[in-house]
C-alpha cells in the first residue's frame, strides 16, 4: 500500500514522480536519484495499483506479466550497460516522463487513512494480510523467491561467462513466455 497512491490519482502520482525525480536528478547532476530504488519506492504502488483501474478483469494477469517482464528486461539491460549509465539513464528518464503524460487519467481512490510516520506500521499490516490467505502468502513467497534468484544472478553477472549470462537471459525470457502462454490455455 502507498499513502500517495491511495489518496491521489495513481496517474498523477506516476507522472509527478517521474517528472520531479527526473528534473531533480538531471538538474543537480545526481544520477543516483534515477536508480531503481528511489523512483520505484514512490511509484511502484501506483503502477501496480493502476492496473485494475485501466484493464478489464481478463487483462489484469497479462498486464501484470508484461509489467514484470519489462521490469526484468530493464534490470538486465541496465546490468549490461552500467558503463554507459550516464548516457542511458537521462534518456530513459525523459522518455518515461513523456510516456507517463500519455497515460489514461484515473480518479483518486479517495482513501482517508492517515499517514503513518512509523514505517513498521505498513510492514506489520502487510504481515497480517499475508496470514489471512494462503494463496496470497504463497504468491508473495513465489515472487520474492523469483526476485531473490534474479538479483543473485544480476549481482554475480560480472563473474559469469557470456555463455552463462546468455543462458540466464534465455531462461528468464522463457519463464515469462511460458507464464504468459499458460494464462491463455
């Protein structure tokens, strides 16, 4: 959950986050602001939360899969292009900001829940929600396992030979492809 994504239009949260972080990073020369953790912590809840609002029920699984695929592809691309990061990140930032301006406008969810200053509040609430449903907990465990393994490979990628890197990329693409094809059967 996210205070911003629950209180304001998810479209506006995505747009403002993309533009403000982009302007701050590019004008200050602090390229590290463009790295995944900073923008993702602010707009990931809005990105994932907007899917049910802009997709039909039958499209949500596919849209979520495509979102996961593009995220993984971007991470992999970035891991191979780290030497050119100073050139690539500003371009991606500008492109992302422009693309976000074309998103369909969704109304604010209208949450009236107060902002919680204690970051542990969200963690505790999330843990309570996971205890209420086995399928939700298993989904979270599966996603966490996937991203843990993917991160392990990304961190060790410089140590791997090109052969193993190619095999990893093929396995990742194949996994997403199989997951997507299973959805239609």
